[in-house]
C-alpha cells in the first residue's frame, strides 16, 4: 500500500472523486468532512498519515486554523485547497506552515504531481544513512538523509519545502541566490515570486533557526539581489549589543 493521505474537505463529490483517483494510484486515503473530525483522525493515526490535503472552507473551523493546530504538534506535509484562489490566502497558508497551495478547480493530475513532490521531499532519498554526510554551516547542521535541521545540536522544525530551501542555501553557502535561481533550482513548481512565497518561507525559516528572527544572521537578505546563508559560528547572547540590524 502507498502513502496514507488524509483529505479534510466537506465537498462530498470532490472527496469521492479525489479519493477514487488517488486509491487507483496506490494511495491509502482517509476522508473527513469537517475540521474536528480531521484533527481527530490525524491524532489517532499515531504518525501513520504522511500528508494532509486540507480545504480552506470547512463547516466548523477554517483551514487556516486547522493548519495552525496541526503545525503546533506535527510536521506532516499539508497541501491546502481553496476555491478563492486569492494571493493573500496563499501567503497566509504558507505563513502558517502549509507546504503547498492549490486553487479550485484543479486538474487531479496537478494535485498528484504536487502531492508526489511533497512526499519525495519528506521521505528523502532511500540510500543508506552513511552515504551522505550532514552538511555543516557554522552552528547549523542540515542532515539530508534524515531531513533534519539542528542549531547547536538542537532540532528545529521545518516543513518539507522550507527544508529544501534551506538546504539549497546551505549547499551554496556564502553565495547570494536570487528568487529566480531558487525557483529554477527547486523545480519552479509551487514557487511564485509574485505572491511572495519564497519570502514567506524565508521568514518561517528564520523563525525556526535564528537566535533573533528580527536580526537574522544565518539567512541574510541582500537588497536587490536575493538571499545568502552565512556560516554563523558564535551565539548571540542576551547582552550582545549586536552589529546593527541584519538584512
């Protein structure tokens, strides 16, 4: 049996069509029609659910609140669906920790492609763990095999898309990467410079790894050029006067 997927959507016709489509391609699909039932199913799965397809418009709680609650206790990938297709909705969903966003109506083949990309990022390569050594950039350790990020040995939670973005910057540490380079390197799918998705993910990464996200030292913005990962080796203490606001 393939990956177990949880669909949280009150559109019965859509969920029946989508679950049939995914099951025909080897997925194990669970459907719930409201937020509370979906959250309960996720909680009861004990980590067996590998991805969540989450509608924004639900009868009890909206999808943004569901996303917020899921992210408070799990890093399971989330693909959000919306009938509105508003750029603001996409930014809000990404800021709350969604991995990807798909407006309705959509082609099931596109959803399958996006879902597959999310699962590949989450599962990582199947090679033995000793084949690829963790990447170390100053105090930051990026483990490609486990898809884990640590600062000073402490695990930091990132979504799959955020991990891919940080890994790219880590592999090119010290070199400025423009938004166009980032989108090209990561396949382009789901990265939209117009709706600020890269900027949103950078902000979430900073919240996870920086000592002070308001004065980022790991992931710096180079105005008019892009982003660069710097090898920070010292901790910024509470009495450290700093070096002025970082960009």
